[in-house]
C-alpha cells in the first residue's frame, strides 16, 4: 500500500434475521428454499388497503445485535419511509429507519488487534425487497425478468461502521467477526453466499496524517469476503492513481465486477436518489423500556472474544485452538460440556484432556459435520459425555490414532457408546507385549524379504512389518511400542544377524527393559514358557 | 379525491337536491346515494372533510370517528395519518348503529386504538342539558354564505333551547389548517400511491418502450388530474432541501392545532360550527381553480389535523340547498356527539327532508 496516502473505509452490512415471521406481516421468513411466491400475503405484496405491523421479535433481535456491538439502545425509536421506484420494492417505498435508529454509538474491537476499535455508527431495522431473476433472451429475443416476492419483507438489520477501518486485513477481520457475533447470538446465519449477510463499502483516501475525509466512493455488489478485499484493493489503487494524476476522486456509487476485476461507475451525485424520507405514519413510535433491554442483555451469551480468552486461561488451550473452538457458539458450548463431564483431574492432566478434546472437535468432528452438512454439533449423534470417554481412552493410549478415528466414525454414525464400539470392533489397543510377540514372530516368519531389507539397511522396511503386525492383531495403535520392539531387534545390528530369534529377542528385550536379568524374566512371562530359559538354546513356542 | 366528486374515475356525481350541482366530496357518491334514497346508509372516508362536507351538501347525517377508532385495514390509503372511515345515514341513530359495527381495535392496523367501544345507541338519551357547547369565532369568518350563517346560527340557538350552555371560544390556529393539510396529505399520498405502477396489479398501460416508460404511461393514464396534482405537491414537499421548510414545519403546526383544540376542550364539551362556508356549488364552477376548491374545506380540515371526531347534521337550507351543522368533540367522544345530534333531530325536521328526485 502506498504510504503517501491513507485509506479510510467504512462498511455497511445488511444482516438478514432468522425470525419466524417477516418484519411487517406474519408470513414465514424462511424464504430460502420455498417455491416462488408462496411466502406472500396481501401485506408484503403491497395490495391496496394493506398496513404493516411490527414484528416484536425482530425488534428484540435488533437490540441484541446492538448490545453485542456495545451500542446504546434508543428509548424511543421510529420507522421512516424511504421512497424510490423499482419493481422489487413492492410498496414503492421501503420501511426503514432514518434519523432515530434503534441502536447507535457502539464499537467492535478487532480480534487479535486490541488497539483497533472500530466504531459502530448505528444498527437499524428495515425490510428486504423481492428477488428479481433475469432471464436473458435467446436468439436475439429480448430477455425478461421474473419476480419472487418471498423475500420481500424479511427483516434486515443494517449495521453501519464509522470510517475507522484502514486496511483490507482489518476489513476482513471486521466482517468475519461480525458474522461470528451474529451467529453467536443466534439472530441469523450471516452467510454471504446465501445472501443473509451483505456488504457495501465506502472508501476514500487522503494524504497520510490528514484528518479530513476525502471524497468517498460507495462500492456495491461484493458477494464474498474475497470479493470485498479484491474490490477494495482495486478501488484504493484506482483512487490513488487518480489523485496522483492530479484529478479529484468523484463521489459516486460503483459496482464491483467480479469477473473482470474492476469497479464500474453506477450513479453520479446528480443521479443520486432523493429518498424523501418521512416518518412512517402507519407505525406509531416504539418505546423501548429499560427492563426489556436489561432482560435481553442478561440473556446474551458470552461473546466470542471473551470466551476465547477464557478458554485459553481456564483450560490452558493454545490461542489457535481456542479461537477455532469459540468461532462457533454451539461447538464451544459442547466443548465445555465434554470437559466438565469428566471428574476432577490434576491441572496438567486437565489441560491435556482439554487440548485433546479440542483436537477432536476441531478435527474429526468438524470433518464429519462438514461432510454431511451438519452445522450444530449438538445435532450430531455423539453426546458430550460419550466423546469424553473416547478422548479419555485415546489420551491414555488405549487406542491408537487410526483406531480412535474408526471408533469416532462409528459413534458419529450410530450414536453408540465409545466403550461399546471399542469392544465390538476389538479395537482395544494391546499395550503389553505378551499378546504382540507371537504375532510379531509370525509376521517376521511370513515376510522374509522385508526382514532382509531391514537388515540390509532399509530402515523403512520396519514400517511395513509393523503394519503387518498391526493388521494381524487388529490392534490399531501400539505403534510406538511395536516399532520400538522391532527396531530393537534388528538395530543391535550388524553382528546380530544370523543370531537366533530368541537371542535377538532377548537382546532387544534387554534394551527395552534396561537389564539382562529382567529381560529374561520378562521374556518368560511374555512368551508363556514354563521352564527355565537358557539363552543359548533354541526356542520353541509353547 | 377532492371536494366535489368531479374527479371520479367514472363520471361526476350529481347532487339529488339539484342535479346541476356537486354533491360535495370526496365521498359524494355515498352522500348522494343516501340522500336520494338509493341506499339506507353508506360508508365514506374522511381525510379532510370528505364525509362531513358531502353530508352537508346533500342534507344527510355523517360522522367522522376519532382517528384510530375504525380500522384502516382494507381502506385504500390516501393520507395515512388522517384517513378515517365513517357512516353516512339519514340520522344520528342510524349512524350510531353503523359505527357500533365498524368501530374497534384491529390487530392488522397498528394505528388502531385499543380502547373499548361503548354502546353508542344506549348513549342516545335525548338529553343535553348542561352541555357546554363552544362556538369558535374563527369558524364564522367573513365570506361565509349568508344562508349558511343563518342556518347554523339558528341550529346553535336550538341547541341552547334544548339545554346546552353556549360559550364563545377561539381557535387561533384555524387559519393554518388548510396549508398544513395541503402539505401533509399530499406528502403521505405521494408515497401511498407509489405502488400503483401497473407491475403487480391493477391498471397497466401496455405499449412500446421499456419498463420505466410503461410505468410512466400507466400512471399518466391511470391517475386523474387532481390526484396527480397532489402526488406532485407531496413529492415536492418531501424533497431534499424542502422537507424542513414544508413537511416538517407542517407537522409542527399540526401539533399546535391539536393543542389548540385540547385547550378549548378543557372549557367546553363540544363545538358547534358550520361544515362549509358554502352550499353545493354548480358542477364545473371550481374545477379550474384548485385553491378555490380547497377553500370549501377550511372548517373541516382542522378536525382531521387533530384526529378528533366530528359530525355533519342537516340544519336548514340556503337557497334551497342543504346546510350542515358541524359538531366537534374531544378524542373518543362519538357517543356524546351522536347524542347531541340525536337530541337536535328529535326537536327538528331538517334531517327528514327529501329531495324531489
């Protein structure tokens, strides 16, 4: 970025609420998957003689958003008519809020950068418009446009930031943090691709160090976060070039063309809409009582930033893990249930357990949920207490990695208890060597060429052998022990080749147990041989 | 819209008392139908006088309820903060019956009042002794038709004879009501009529050109001249740079008008005044001069500004044409007004007169 000029960015975000009903009528607001024009009524169709009625839940959601963004809540607020003509605007005006927004004067601290406090100018309520679907003409015929009114009247909350953003990184952080907050307080899905979260940006530049605002350009039609950053980068470069060439930036609205990668002028100041705002006469002003605000505030969940900090402190989680866990409120809730379901543990143990739980949630759980499109971990078949069992067993190395994943997969699919699955599938890790060695020997017998390779210096051959043992015992993870055992056998190495298996075994066992005498007694035990073992004799397996 | 029902989409309605004259407006059709005996009663809508004035011109009884008393859901909106539906009938007793049916809270109208609906018929006691009746001096200004003045004055005397105590009162903001109305109503109207673009329903003018041209043609042919006049007035009054000077200022004046009435109703229980300074005028007489047309409503407009209930009660004739007495009350005093009218109608015969038609 140019150091001569400073960028000033403000964002206007429209957040669609996931209320039961539309903003001003009782039609269902769940328009996404409905057949066209089935979520309509005389009011949202703007038939003659119809009148709006306020959706009180939407008002509460607006207050929720304002409080989550540290805003003040107006004691009295009102609606206004925003007048302009367009086919998707059924009444010929949109009921919105002009000069007395329901929430105002808030802020958001950007995560990871506490010194970046972005001012929130206002949060206000309005209604969405119908959807226009343009069908291009074929064979030179003119195209036509279809209108689906399902979306008209769905509640929209507009969140307007102060022009405090300075970099596209900040913009990205602001957007994803705002999305996370919206989902956390459960008022909307905040999904850009679905259209439930829409961004417009206002961007201007000024000489570095100046405090005066330059002419601002409004950018619209950015449909993904990536588009926002690309559009802003383009626009900043365009404005900088313009100014350096001695021109003045024209205050206007520009549309982002994602395909070509440029912003295109849409409206100049002369053509700007005069919305002729006036107070909505069909809706009396709303008086918002302090007790309602207090009630909503008390029901707000712990917000992501605070929760992440707490996870790091209370559970000793690394920041990355904590951030990932707390990015979804339900996952964070689930995590807490898992760690709270185990009994008292020493702090170090708890920390390890918490980290392991985080791994499973951020890893396997996320992967499975992604595959089948589940968004709420509580909707999966694995109960928190159940996951706790699996995490415990895995942490104590009673299962190996692959085994645990297999158990997890079965639990996810069927909801069965961890212990049941482990038992059914015989995935109990065999951690002591007694059951392993006969198998190990069988494998060695069966794979002479791999053994030769290993002895010949190809160390990686041991993996193959280990894998064969694992397959044979269906013990999916004792790898460290097995590997240790085998390596010890052969690495003692050059000069041991040709020695009987038993000697090699004893030699290895000596290395593993630390002394020869113990090696002999352990070997006896392990191989279930009843008589005395004499190192130099041939072995037979009993 | 308008004060003469000459702006109808169909054709002008004629006054049954003299078919060369207007029945008043804008609910002139309703008033004429009742007057001519074509219907026992009718509904009208009163935004600036549109029930009372035609009732007065046609010699029938009309009532505009308190704003919010009757639901506006289902009423094609003109000026949202002023519109009210009300009955037009042969007498106050009939009006009471009709009001009983249509009054009450409607959850589909956010401006609908939650107050309980009294028994209007039971309120018709026929006794107004001790009633404090105010006569606002501003409503008896110069330029009033002499016959109208005489009939209204006689009616007030009659009410005194029936037991009312007459007091002179003053409503200084009366002179501002006309200007105030003709900013607020057209402003709201300009937005309320924006939906009639031929895209979704209703009249749609087909032809060549793009979508915008089609919309323009629809509105050009679909709206009459008076409606267009008001839409333009309203859009102008709301436009950037003018909002403060016009719409905002008009709303502030409106508050003063309300306060004026509230103040007066501390001293009196109701007001008596003319409905209009004139009687029914010839068809076509005022169509070339919109302001002259607007002036017939000077006494009815302030009532809508304040959201008050009011009635028009036949009280005599001037040159063979009906004259209406206007009764105005505080908010939700329909029962009181109906009783005053009913009592008057027990002692007089004006409401029984029928046109020769």
